C-alpha cells in the first residue's frame, strides 16, 4: 500500500521546517506568498490530503454540522436540507445527515452519534414520537449550538425556524369556506406535535370566524400517510352527514383522501381537498392538489443564517432570549378546491 503523504514529506521535499509547512497550509500571513505557493504546489504534486481529525482536535472545530430530519423521503425535508447545505457550504461547513424515520429511539441514537462525531452544532426537526426531550437537551448541556426547525417543542426554548402553523391551518380552512364548502372535515395525526396542534387551532379559528359549527364527527386524528388518508376518507363517507371538503394533515394524507374519494367515484373539487407542504407531486396529480407551501427553501436558508450567527458568537451560551424565526405560510390553490 502506498504511504500517505504527510507535512513531513512536503518539508523534506522543499528543505524547510515542518512548522513552516503547517503555517503555509493554513495561510498564515507571516509566511511569504512565494513560500505558500511552493508549499501548495508541492502538496498537490505529492497528493497530500490534510488530516481533518487531527485538525479538529487542535482547533476544537470540525466544520461539520449535524442535521436530523424525520425522513428524506418527504420532499419538504429534503428541500430544507438541500437549501441548508448550499448556504452552509458557502461558509465552509459540511453537514452530516441523520434520519430518525419518525422514531424517538432512532432520534436519540442519531443525536448521540452526531455528538460523538464532534459536530460543531445540531439542527433538528423532531420525529412524530418525540415527546420527552431530555436527549435533545444533552446538545445544550454540551455547549453546542442547537436549532429546531419546522417541528418545534413548547418545552424547548432554543433558537428555531418554523412557519406560522396557526395561520396555515386558518388559511387552508378559510380557502375552503371562501370556495363555498360548508362541512369541512379535518384529518391529521394522533401525535401531539406543536405544528399539528397549531394547524388544528387555525382550523377552529376559521370555523368560528365564519360562524360554522365544529362537528367532532368530521375530525379524525390518526395516521399521517397515504393509507391514513384513505382510511379516514372511508370513515367520513360512511357518515350520514358527509363532509363536502376535507383537510389533510400533509400532502401525503391529502393524496390518500383523493384516492379514497375516487373509490366512490367522487372527484375533487366535488369534495374539496387541501394539504400541507406543497410536495412536488401535488402539482402533477389529477386533479392537482391545493396545498399550503411551507417555504422549504427559505427555511433552510434561515436555519443556516441563524446557525452562523450562533457559531460566530464568542460564547455558545446565549443569555438573551433565543431567536425564533416565523415564516408566513403561502396558499397554493389548485384544481382540488376550485
């Protein structure tokens, strides 16, 4: 096996000291431009690659950010991560991605793995199962910057980036009311997650504003998935007083609702359907799905900017109130409600 090139090899090749090579590779201003150029050219010729682990041990930084998301299969999260990575890359940071797959145990393992990897901070969106947050507080206890995005927690008073989910639920419901629907069902998750609780509050606010009654039979809190949407629709269509519009807790659930309606020969907008997240498929299914855009790209950019503000502070301990960025949801009206 070919021996790996070290700074000692570069020093020997140029007949200079190892410390001079080290300072040149780190672009220290005390080293002349001529020497720096010679060192870099020799490093390239000898195929030298810096030892990042050794560098991180000496500097206390890895320039790697841990990112934990519920699932990369969900386009919203993959879009946030792509935007986040692009923004952090410009600042010289890489990301280490971990998927919790909506499991609190997997989320715990992910955070432990990232902390052991000595990441410079963690940016996380919580799993559906996350109720106890002791494992997340461990990030804070180690003095590392922590940011929560999208799925935040009431008991976690840390910097965060999210949309106004009460407004999101309100906008979705009001859009259906303004489109002439009178009996609006609500299908979402049984898990007690703040963003879904807030959307439900927005739903109730819109009904109350329109002096429309809240019918408990039209509310199904169970599973967020295509299959969950199908099952919920089957239940709703068995009611004597059937809904004329259905809100899905996310676009996958809304897709299941459309599929459930189609089995009974019902095509939206005969029964209106709206979701959340503005997944790519929502524009291309038939009928196209009305949805609430959660500004995934901007959310990723805001997470990156917020992280850089935190990491650049002299101390990772923030005595001020943590910065909480709230983005506005955007209605995307399509054929399923027209």
